[in-house]
């Protein structure tokens, strides 16, 4: 297989929106604090404060998943030192934010993942149609609902004239979008990529659907890999990364969180919701990602697991990890005990968590894990664990049988 990095891909900026914390600092702190029990976990819109970065008109005519993306992307670009203007606390006066002059906007791209796109808007406008008639349905409905709305909004806002693409591989979408963005950098088709995932599918119909398929936790506690796990906590949010060639990032003095050394995506070709037996698809994806990175299982020092707290997913992923890594036993964690499962955004939020895990040399605990399933023989962190940064594998698996894995490496490793 041809290696990913004909140009080494650096992560130079991160931004995040989650129910536990909006912004990188609050998000990281939330991973070490008890999570409130809730089967449905929403972002605090007051903390989100999208009007800091969007005008009233733009915010009104965009679905909330786009609000998440604009807020997280603004933070990531500022973190990377690529926004030309200074941050401000008041309401945004313009929806156009220029990047620094050094960025060639024709070679600056967007790679976004999402599960369903603007389904919150669809649900709200369906109610308008039913209750008030078709004349009062918003003329902005279609561009608000379309899954590519976030990618388009980021392209327009920051003037990015390269590819602006959207990947919809369910809960693997954020991971797959980062992989696609990394390949743009590696193959030389872009010099800056905003890559990540955004999702807000917490409509009454979707929540009822998750409940009726017995995927939603009845206790409201997300307990990845616990013997008493009873389903996922449905969530929303966004994670964004700024990707650049490593030599370009170093030349301009940017902070580099990590490099992306490998990626893989496969399909189970088995079932629309259940994982392949014994996690065979997940196993193949992890092995392909390691091959892409030129690494052996023993080189991986930490795994950020998909770990949804559902019976079948946790069992399949743990079996796959055990077969791939054997006696190497890298420390594993799932942050979904805190964040819940944000579906198409999950892999991107977890990539931000990996960047912060490397930065802080600490693996966050798997919140909610009290009694590890006896059938799961893995080294799972239940408390914050000091850690010497090394290569990290991050997993995402989605409905439809989609599997995605990324390999991140500290620049000093």
C-alpha cells in the first residue's frame, strides 16, 4: 500500500464544541470531571455563543450544526495563527473572516464529516408546514438542511477556494473527513485544510428511533466497556483540526500538536447497524491504518476507542483490539462517558482529545467505567493516567458498517 505521507501532515490548530465544554480548555477539563447522567446531552447555547462569530442574519439562516462548525473552526484557525483579525467578545459584525496573507486561498480546503446534516432544521420546518402551512416554510430550508452546509459555510466565511467536501459515513464521518483532508495535504493538492466533523441530530424522532432500537441508555449513564452498559448517550458537537505540511508549519513557527501518519477506511458489508462478528471489519481497518503508517502494533502506546457503551459495539471493538495488539496492551480510553456519542462529529472530537492527550502527556479516564466487562481483557484507563506521548490509534465505527482509523504521532516520537 502506498504510504499516506509523501508530505508529512501536521496538526497545527484545534477547536471543539461539546456538551461538556465549548472551547479546548473547557473541553479538556470536562474529561476529568464527573459527567451529569443524561441519555440526551446537548451543547449549552449560551456557552456556544455563536453570535461571537456569526452575524444575526447568518446565524438565523444556518442550522445549529453549522453554528458548531463555525465556532470550532474559528477557534482552530486562531490556534494555528492563521486568522488575520484579533478575537473579540462582542457580536460579530461580518461573516467574512480573512486568513493571513501567507495562505494561498486557492490551495486552502475544507473536509467535513456529518451524520445527517441539518435535520434539526428539517424537523422544525416540518412542524411549520404541518401547523402553519407551506407559505410560512422558510425559503432557507434547503440550504440549511443540506449535509454540505457546514463545508460551504466555512469555505465562504474564510475564503477557502480549494475543495470543500462532505463525507457522510455515519459515526465514522469525522474520522473519515480528517483522513481525506490529510490525503489532500500529503498528496500536495492543498496546503491548508480545515478538517473535522459536526453533528446535531437530537430531534424527537431521532431520539425515539434510537430508543426503540434499544441503542439509547435507559439509565442515562454512558459506561463504555462496563459489564452493566445499557446503551449510548445521544449527543451533539463539533471537532475541527487545521492540517498543513509539516515543513510549512515548522517554517512559519507554528505549534505542531502531532502528525497524521496513517489512515484507513473499510466497510463490514455485513449489517446496517450491527458490527461484523468479533469486530472483523474493525480489525482489518486498524491493521490497514498501521500499515499505512509503517508501524507495528507494538509501536502504538494509546488507543482512543470508539467505545459507545452499547453491548455489541464495545464487545466487537474490544475483540478486534485484543487480536491486533495482543500482549502489547496499549492503554485505551473512551471519552464518550463524558461527551456522549455525537455521531458524525465523534471521531473529530476524539481527534482533538488525542491532540490534548499528547500535549498534556495524560490519558483521560473512561468515565462511567466502574466494573470492567470480564470478557474484555484490555488495559482501560479508569483514572487519569500520566503517559509518555507516543503513537496513538483513534477508532470510529458507524451504522452502515463504516470503519475508520487514524494514526497520530507526536512530533518528537
